[in-house]
């Protein structure tokens, strides 16, 4: 717990270098910093720290900005409108080309290798 004696604007970021639970208090009020949420590498670990999981950025933050909320909503809408599927699309039908168009051009034959030079 920190006690602030001078009025002012302060910026705190408690950067934790490993996976652990931590609390940070200023004047007795618990706050979360981005550094504390850094190791929330999935939704479960992020939320158990009290942080917010941004699904489409795959990041854990102590709070979401209006821009991040808008991006998450847009990504969620896009995912519903155009879902990603692992299914193989159906095969396209085979279309026969009429003979009136002539045969397909054949690839040119490869040139013969140059004769080897003889040394005296």
C-alpha cells in the first residue's frame, strides 16, 4: 500500500515478471495496472486476476478503452457475419469445353542439353 502525501497526477505500472497474483493499493484503494495483467495469457487467467480479456487482440488489460471496446464489437460482428470454418468447401462441377474451341496448347518440349566439350 502506498500513501500519497502530495497532490498531483501519478502514473503507476506494476510490472510483474512472472505468473503470480498481486495487489497494488494507493491510499488503501486497490488498482490494477497493465503490468499486473501482462501474464494473463488466456481468458481464464486474465479474468481471475480481475482484468479484462480482449478476445480479438488476445491480450489481457486492466481496463478497456472505448476504441478497444469498439474494435472488439466490430470483430465479433464480423465473426458472426463471416464465420471461419474448417470444413472443406464442396468441389466445383467439371465443365466440358466444346471441341469447337480446339485442343489445349501443349507445353513446348524442353531443349536438348548442349553437347559436352571435349578436352585435348
